[in-house]
């Protein structure tokens, strides 16, 4: 079945790197996403990766995908207090009728201490 | 470009009533999905619409319904409200239903059922 798992909390110091991890179960997933949610707000798309890639970099964000282990990670370099939020990992089948249906993890609450 | 717009932001209803939530997608986006977010169940997919047709449906009772208009705007309706329907309802749009098109979320409608 479809399932996405994330650790619930992560605390880092400002300026350090943060690494948020995610595992998924569905080997047919074609796209994997990272979203950020701040208090009282919706989900902000941070980045996404196609399953035939193993890495994607976008400014301070680096996504690593290990398809064999079904493991996805998001690294935030030089973490700032403004990065404090809940981060969600999500998977999608990616095929025509399923692409709008994302399976989300429980979210990782990132706390950045000054 | 304006983002996904959801109205209203907050709603308070009584058990047994019905409610309609509205979503305007990003200009040019033709696919709209709806999600329910609760502390207990997390983010769960409700349904997706494209070209005024429901393309996919999540595991929710028939009290939850939706529709899409010719201008891609969407509404969802919940009838005979229950206390457990209290949640943040998120709408997301994407350019087309193809797998490579990521979801962009609005800020949600916070529904409280008393």
C-alpha cells in the first residue's frame, strides 16, 4: 500500500545544515515532493524530483533520492530562523489519473534556534 | 501571477448544517484538487477535477462532494456536518493532469463544526 514516513521533530542551530528524512513504500511513485507549512498558512512547494533522478539542487536546498531504499531527504544549508516550519514529504503516482493525488507524510517540525 | 485563492478563510458551522467552500486556481491552471488536514489524520486527498470532471476520489463519505466550473474554479460541499469534519481544507491547482505538473496550494479554509 501507499505510506510515507517522516520523523516528527528536528532541532538545529542557526547556520547549521538541516537534513529531513522520508521513506516511502510505493515503488511505482514517479514524483516526490517537499512542501513547507508555516503556522496558519497552506503548503508551499519547495522542490520536487522525478524518480529517475538521484539528486536535485536548488539554491540552499538539496534533495537526495535513493530509489533502492525508497528514501528521500531534504538538506537545507545555512538554516535560518525563518526556516522554522513543518516540512512535508509527498509521493505521487504521476500517471494521468493519479497525479493530483499526493500521499503525504506526517510532517517534520523543524525548529531553528538562534 | 496570483496564487490559489480560497474563500472564506474561516467558517464556524453547527452539526447537521452544510457548507460550501470555494477555490480559484492559479490563472491558466486547469486541474484542481482538494485535501483535508487534521491533527489526527494529517493530509488526506479528497478529490481532483479537470475539465469539469472528477478524475479521482479519495476515501471519504458521500457527504463530501465537489464540482468544477468552466473557468476552472472549484467548490466543495460538505453536507450534514459532523464534529469530525472540523479541519483545514486545502485546495491545490496545477497546470494539467499530467504527472510532471506539481500542485500549488492555497492557504486553506479553516472549518470549525460545533
